[in-house]
């Protein structure tokens, strides 16, 4: 079994609304801020492109991605729920979507940029803080972005987002120094449940993308970018 993923850039999103379903158009009409509306459209378009290839349908308006009560995205095809789970993230004109039939998934894009020691102290566990110190100046921003991103991905798997303390998720990364365009493993332990989530991370320009799920037996398959 595989987790499917797709990245899209803003330029790929069609100008009109013909690819949105009627419920989505109603949601869009309530989004007053242009920046938020653009990010929402980009996330929707990315998710629909991915799901249309999985569902083998070219009618993007028949696939609708609607937010559940908790904010998590849920997918429908011709009004019926698409089995499995999806996750959406958008950042700096790029969006990613992951989809899986038999596991809960979460994904998150973050910029690699300087973040303060205060940020690390407030949101990371003791072990993560220690690892941030040991990683060295050259990789610190990447490490902090990856750790934060993996926490957000984990909190999306759990469908709670930042309502929950980010220190209840402890992230372990492999190969922080890895080159671009390769998937690397990442693990997250959720406390006090002691639940283990497993997944992958990779670089995309100045961003990191993390993907987590609750089934360690899965692999990841997808496309770099929708052009
Ligand atoms: C989930 C959350 C961590 C993502 O924040 P972010 O990193 O800034 O944004 P990202 O672009 O990576 O992800 C946004 C997407 O996460 C998804 N999402 C939102 N709530 C979610 C939840 N509870 N579980 C899983 N996914 C969720 C949505 O698809 C959203 O995009 P969309 O609204 O355009 O469909 C954050 O929105 C959150 O904590 N939400 C729940 C609590 C809340 O609503 N707080 C108010 C603001 S703190």
C-alpha cells in the first residue's frame, strides 16, 4: 500500500471557478482575505489533481474537498465520501496534498528560515532541544523547520492541529544533511499515548515537506510538481 503525494504551485491553478464544486464555491465566497482565498484555492486544486488521478476522473468539480468540524479536509466524489484520508498544506505559493486509503495521514510545508532559541525552548521537547544544539550552525534552520513541520504533520494525523501542546509530539529525524529530491525517514512519538507515527521528509526549494502516517508498513509514491 502506498501514500500518494503531489505538489503544486500557484501558477498551475486555473483562473476561473469551473473546477470547484457547488459546496466549495459556497466556502470560497466566505473567504474574504485574498491571501487566504488564494492559499485555499491552491490547496483545493492540488488535492483535486491528486484525487482525480487516483479516482481516474477528469471532472475536478465532481470531487469536493470540504472541512470537517475539526478543520481536517475530507474528500467526496459525486457526493459520496472517498475512503481513506487526505491532508493539505500550503506555504509561499506551494501546496502539497497526501492521500492514503488505509491510514491516517498528515503533511506540512515549512520554510527553512531562522527561528529563535525562544521558539525552540517553547515548542520543542528536551530531547529535540538537545538535538537542535548538536546539529551545528549550518543545519540548525533546516533541523528546526523539519522538527516543527513533523510536529504539525503529526498533529494533523491526530486531527487536532495546534490545539494540542506541540511538546506532546517528539520527532526523530534521520539524515538531516541529506541532499535535495530524496525522501528521508522521520518518526514521531505521541505522549502520553505512546503512539508511534512514521513517515518521510524532503526538501523543496527553500521549504521542507514532511508526511506522517499511523502505519509503518506504507511507502510513498508521487510526483514532484504539477505543471
Ligand atoms: C492544522 C494547523 C496546524 C495547520 O496550520 P498551518 O501549518 O498554518 O497551515 P498548513 O497550510 O500547513 O495547513 C492548513 C491545512 O490544514 C488542514 N487542517 C486544518 N485543521 C486541521 C485539523 N484539525 N486536522 C488536520 N488537518 C487540518 C486544512 O486542510 C488546512 O488547509 P485549508 O483550510 O486550506 O483546507 C492549524 O490550522 C491548526 O492548528 N488548526 C486547528 C486549530 C485552530 O483552528 N486554531 C486556530 C488557529 S491557531
